[in-house]
């Protein structure tokens, strides 16, 4: 396996076909932004939104200002904890939406949902921080549908209508996950969604836009392509969501996201959800969010976590055999590899050992990526080997073991990978394989992530491996 560090564009195809998600480098051929005066009720909102058509400057003074914004946001965060006796109906959502949420398995709100839904319904801009699996999709999706419905109540839903809401996600897989949650909520009140992402022909996406949709869910690259082609008009968008904002910035999407948000209606509501608040995320908040309501999920420390962390110190020559033994188990297992080539090699290695496995990485076309993920979710295979495209882009509730065949290079990647297990209050385990030479770097990374994990020297066949194989 090639162990060189993965490139940040790992999840995108090597060649630009059909508008993949790589950020565009030029804005010169973009159509002029249309001005629209939104007359929808928004409640009281302070004046003073900055000129959205002015790019963020990169002067030292600006960097200092963004750091101040970052510190202010951290200080303002209201911890979302109290959900006792709270129902989705009491938060202000309509009966159809509440019924649909129950059908989706969401009988009562999680902390982040209880904290943010009333603020979103009131028309406020919202910044919410919480780890993956904390229920963010419903937190923004359900009130977004309610607000779009209220704004268009009694109006005929005409053919070719322009979208009223947009949700931006960093990866195709995450866009599809979001749509699977939001589409039934929207349909329950007569609204329509569509997904717009690269790697597939755009004809079907353009066809859906021509028919008219209410909510667009997609990735920045293809969305910008269709705006440039004048096939997508965001001038009537009243609610814009940026999901996984920190990962969006890591992938180089900061400027595309800025350009897309500037296409939305003046005064449109902005909802930004992120696991971390980095400098670039703070820059987005500074430009686009007016007096945001800032929330974070409390109790994210390890003491209250449902995830167990273990570090196995191994000899490199034993790695393949130990991995075979770890994945030969009953529960669903997600294995992370640093490169596409190594992910593919491991999937073949496991299959040769009689353990059905599939891979997920950027060299696969969209159809194969979707098919491989479906094989895992349906239980036809129990092992998925993935590059970091999957750290944010997949949602499988019953993954109870995450194995890092290659240790990550920085703590945020560790946290995002860990977030694939222990979701929605379930238990999970994260096992990382390292050699002795990596121990010091691993210790530094875990300290930054505020995670304590025991280190164990392991050889093939040890009782420790057998214990870790057991489903929790």
C-alpha cells in the first residue's frame, strides 16, 4: 500500500467530467447577480450586513479580526443540553412534519435540535457546533421545510419555480444522505427537493430544475457550474444551509461557497453547521451571518462519550494479518486507509481471506460508490474500506467498529473518522494501528483531540484482537 499522505481532493475524480466538485478558479464568466428585495417576514434583524460582493480581504488586520470573531463565537456558544419533556411539536413544527419525523425514527428531539429549531423558525441566522451523529440534519432540515412552507402558503406551485432553499454539503455522499432525510419531510407538506452534484451527467438535474423544485441539496462545484450556465437561479433562496462547514473549507470550497451565498436573496437566512470553528469558518460567519444564535452540543467530552478508543502498537510486517483478524467479525466494520490504492488493496486482501468487503474512494464512479455503500447498509457485506471521503460523507447507524489501518495526520481527521461510530447514543469502538515510531506523534494528536486511549503491543492471534472483534 502506498502510505504517502492523501491529497485533499481524494474524493473527487481525477478528470473534470460533468462538473465534478472541484472549486472553480475563475469567476469572470459568471452572470451578474440579480438583486431581489425579499418581502418575507423575518422578524427583527439588525441592519449592517456587509457588502456580499466584496471578497474577503487577506490583510493581517482582517486575519486578526477573524480571530476575534472566532473567540467571540466560542464565548457566545450556548450549550444545548436540556431536552426533557420537549417534543418536536412544542418546538413549533407542524403536524405533518412531526408525524414524518416519527416515521424516520425521531420520536423526540436531540439536544442540538431542541436548541436550534425554535431559533430557525423565528428567522434567525444560526451557527451550531456539534460532532457528527448529533442530529444536525433534522436540526436544520425540519425547520427549513417549515419556513419554506410558511413563506409559500396558499401560493400555486408553478412549473419552473425557482428554489427557495439551498443546502450545501462537501461531498456527494453527504448530499445524498441529507436528501434521504429531508425529502420525506418536504414531501409530507407538498414540497420537492432535488440533488445537484458532480460526477454524473447533469441532464436529469437540469430537468428537475426546469420542472421546479423548492429545496436544492448539493455540492459547490456542480451548483456553480449550473449557475454559470444560467440553469440554476438562486435569487429567490430565502434559507441557505452550509453543512460540515469546516470540512468544506478543508477541501478548498471557501470561495465557491462565498460566491454561491452571494447569489441568494438579500437578507436570506443563513444556517451554518460545523464540527469545529476554524479560522475559515469564522470568516464565513463574519461575512454572511447577522447576529447569529450560536449553539454547541454539550457533553462532547470523552467521559460522556459512547465511543471506546484503543491504540494497537504493531510490527509493520504483522499489519496485514492483524487487519484480517480484526475485520473477521459479525458487526459492521469501517476501515480507513490513507490512499485510494491501499483502500482497494485492503478490500481485495479481505476478500481473498474469505471476508466480503467493498471499497469507497475517489477513483470509483458515482454509481459504484453508491452501490458499494448500499451493500454495506443492506448487510450484504460487513466491511467497508474507505479513504477520508467517507469520514464525513456516509451515515450508517450500526457501524460499531472503526479501524484506522493508517493513522490520520491530524486530530480533526481522527475526530471525523471516529464520528462514523457511536452515532445517536449507540456504542462504538475506534482501533488505530501504529508502529512504535508513530507513538509520539499519536500521543500529540490524541492530546489535541482531548481523547485518552490505552496503548497495547499486539501480535497476530493475541487475545486483545479477539476481544476487539466482539460486537458491542
